[in-house]
C-alpha cells in the first residue's frame, strides 16, 4: 500500500508537468508599474533585454504610446489578457535588432522533446514583414552590448511557408526542440543579418515592428491531434478588410454572440450565432471607414477577439 501511495504522488506531478508552461509571465500581464511609454520594457516582471537595443511594453493601463489596443505602432488587441510586448526585427541599412529574453522556471532536460510556440502580429506602421523570427535556447544568461543581430542559430525558426505579414490577426510561430540539457534562457527575435534576412514589402511608415504575446515552452505531450481549436475552423469571419458586408460561416455546438466595437471600445453591434452550421451576413454600410474590432463570446467568455478594418 505504501508503494502504491508513493506511485500516485510521483505520477500526479509528472502529469501536471506536461501541462506546465516553463515561461514565467508568458502573456506579459505581470508588470511592476504601469509604463509611462512603450520604452519602459523593464517594467515587465521576469522578461529582460539581452542587448542595448529598445524592445517595447504595451498594456491597457497606459493611455498614450504604450496603450492596448491603440499605441504608437498601430492598433492591436492582446492575444490574451491586457498586455503584450513588441520588438523590431529589422531596420533597413543599419542591421538594427531588438530581442526579448526570459529565464525559464526550470532548466530543460537532455533528450526530452519540448513544444515551443508564441504569437506575433505585424504592426500597422511597418513597411517590411520579416519571416526569420525565431527562438534561441541558451544554457548561459546572454547579454551583449550591441544593437546589431545576435549571431546565434535559433533552434525554433518560423517556417518560410508561414508568412508573417498579417497586420490584423495574430500569427502562430511554433516548433519542437529536443534539448541537449541545461538550457535555462530563451531569446526571441531575428538572428539573421541584413544579407540573409527574408523580408516582404507591405507598405507602411517605418521599418518593421512586431507585437508578441503568449509564449509557451513545455513538454511535448500531444496525445490527441484530432482536436480542433475554436479559432482554427469553427468560425470564419470574412472578408477583412471589408466594406459594406461581413460574412460569418460557422459550425458550433452552442449559441455564441458576435459583438462589434469601435476604436474607443463602444459596442456598436451585436449578433447572435445560433448552434449548428450556418451562414450569416452582417450589414456594415452605416459604419464609417476605420478600425474596429469584434469579439465572439460564449457565456460571457471571450473566445475570439480580432481587429476589423472597414474601407469605403
């Protein structure tokens, strides 16, 4: 009986570990003080700047340049929570780079396979999209007195078939990593120099800047790959940008609510999405051109929240 009890206490922590995110403050919610502007990156708890460059902080508590959703670089809702970070992976001609760094809650174990993912969104102001964004694991705490690219080979690198051009939605970057053992620090950014960086001209006012949110590092315990998340296929909202009409195609087990908000957060439209398969058309002809955002909710829980552009 004693051996049985001991086995139970050993198994339960291992099961929980499979769900554990080794990244502290993964969604950038924890801050020491409300930032006065987007330069106050040091207000993040746990996250650090590994160079002398200038990554950014954004939170709803700030009402000016570091605001969520409207800030100096554009308009974007948080992927989750109230805040996110941001960095510049490329500035033409000067090889300027920004990175963010975090110490994991525990070191990686040799020969263990880990799942790594995070979400990025290209800021409205960006002239260029950069497809080389990746993550680098290090045993040592890296700091370099430079604002050029860090010459490391990232173990996680965005796939070239996953263009990071979306200024409206968040784009998932993900991969798997078999640890060599002892890795304790995670750096995220563009590790390529200007000669090898993969850029796409998208039009804007300044360089390249990405918001980042929801960083995950944990054991790869995939056991049911057939499960589909709500955001993947359950609901399609299109086109975006749009003008007078918005189409919603969905297959849902329960009733949901589609809500549209203006840039000031005022709800201007509500539309019920009834269970089962359906196609809905939402009329937008009475709304002025500009930036809006919508939420899809179930029992007051926000399932999806994204920016919507109306052009006339």
